[in-house]
């Protein structure tokens, strides 16, 4: 059975995974959990990962060269973050350990939200809604209309 170390602290683990996900992971792997309050430093990561095949690392757990040199059994280092700047990918590659990271899949959602906020602000939607809920007649504001050439007017 695959041996996996999840480096997230208990509060972070509850936030990102929850008990159901941890239980499901235990059904498919020998799951080891980090129970400390702080992120694992390199010596502690080497100790905790001494007999695991895969490390699933939170964004605060660094992967310097010493970790990959100290874990000859390690088969993969999976990063649960987009940022891998504190992982020595070159050292991992030299040790034959692939490093993965999360994709920035939230970019579209954040862009859509920003556009939605701009429409809300330009049209006063939230302001008008709040006024109606308070029993007030909202101020009438003219919207802006832009032509195909990009010029806007009220």
C-alpha cells in the first residue's frame, strides 16, 4: 500500500480536507498525518517522511535539497499550492522525485467576480438593494452606455 504523508497542521487540514476526505484517503493509502502546530522544517520533514512514498505538502512546508537527499524512498512531492518557490525542483529532479503543484484554476472565477463588482458599482445595484430593504427609495442614477468605438456617455 502507498505510504503518504500529509504535512498540513490539524487546523489547516480541517479547513482544506475535512474528516470525510481524510477517511477516504485512508481507504486508499497508508496516510500519515502531521499533528504539530507549526509547518514541518527540513529535519522534521525528513524524520516524518523517512518511510513514505509521497509527500503532500502544504504551502508552508519547504522542499529544500536536503529533504530530497534525505528521503531516498520518496517517489513524489505534491504541492497543494500554486507557488513552489520554496521547493528545490532541480534537487528533486536529480533525486528522481517529480514535483507537482496546484493549478491556478481560480483565475477565471476571480476575473468574473471583479467584473461583477465593477458592474455593481457602476449601476449602484447593491446600494439600491440596501435602500429598498430599508424602505427607502434609492437615488436614481443614470448608467453609462459605450458605443462600439469605445466612447462612453451618460
